[in-house]
């Protein structure tokens, strides 16, 4: 029987910003708003203490994220690598890292720190990179990041692709899929969908239609026939949500962060059995054992 996996990230897989609420970019879909939703630890010792507390309470893992510098590199990441290695040595937590753009040296440092999951967004349009983040980067810069992580031997690479990132329009998403296919072997792929967020320049931008979401996910299913595809937590939660979740399900996702009950019901009607997991939806299968809820 096919399995559809539903993920519930809180409280066993919390998110931490290693830069507090600081980010030197001001991406139009975020404007630092989402950094305020994370625990902020800018000192390595604080992070280690927090992780030990989560581990002692039966936590599954930790998402390390934060703001970026003007080059798109994660702030504080290089100086946090030794403590990340210590977290892996002294706790049982799965460490998921939002890497930002990485060069060969940083990719090697991430691998040496024993990071379990490296997550990085992939953009497939130079126009979108300039419009949304203002970065002096190109799609080749993103391709290099995935190549560097792959060549460094990072255990699991989980690309994130935001559908409709360019003012709600679908422009470079198919190219982003091709960049991933050409440059790494992903363990899981996560799709997120532009979420018009109060306090950002995109707060009044309509999200992409569910048919566009369906088209991109179906293309991913075609390019990656054996890969688990997920619909992540960053997506609109309003009335658009029902159609969005059903479209993603029909297009081939087999994972979803906090799905509606109606979505779970539809999955069962489609012949899936439901597995509920207390973790982030980027969690590779090898870690599912202790995160799966018992029936």
C-alpha cells in the first residue's frame, strides 16, 4: 500500500536563527519577518545548551537557519560549524541546516560538521534572483552550491523550490528542477508556495494558482520518478489552502507539513495509508523510525 506522510514539526523539531533577527538581504517575500518566528541564538554555547534541552525532552531534531550576508551566505555559519559538530557528538538530534549559498570550502566544513540535511532553495531565473533578493548572483551560483554540497559528501541534500516566488508568477521553476537534477542527488525535494506576508513588499501579491502548482510538481514527478516530493510549511493558509493541498496531492507529493484533515481523507480515498511524523517534512527516510507516531 502507498504511504502518505503528514509532518508536525512542533515541538520536537524547532527552528533556530543563528543570526537572531538580523539579515543583510531584504528579500521581498520575507523582509526578515520569518526570522522572528524562530528561536534566536547568536552565541554557539547558547545553541548547544538549547539543543541539549531539546534532546533531553525527547526531541527529534533541529532546523538551523537565519539571515544572510550580501553575498547570500548564511550569517555566522562558519563560526557555528564547530558547535554544530559538537551537537552531533553530544546529542541524538537530526541537524537540518539552511545553508545559504556555499563555496567549496564552506561545503566541506558543513560535511565535516556532520550536518545530516543540507537544505537550500533553488532559483531558476536570473530575473527572479534580482527582483526578489537583489543578490549579485545567477542561476549558475545556485548550481555551484548544489555541486559543492554534493562533492563535499554532505549526507542528505534537500532542495527547496518556491512556486510563484516572482510576484506570484511561475517563471524559473522548471529550470530550477533541471538545475537540481544536473548538479546533485537529492534525498527529498520540498516545494513551498509564495505566501503573501503582512509587513513585506509582497503582502498584496496573489499567490500562484493551484493549477500552476500542480504543473510544477507534476514536472518534478516526471524528472524524479523515485524521489519523495513534499509540500512544505511555507504556503498560503487561507481559503486557497484546500485547493492547493489537493492539487499538490494529485500532482504527486507524498509528504506534507500539517495537512488539512480533508487532505488526509482525500489521500486515503486515493489509496494511501497515513503515517504521522513529528519532524520537518525534509526528514529523509532513514530517520523516520523514532519520529513516527504510533497508531
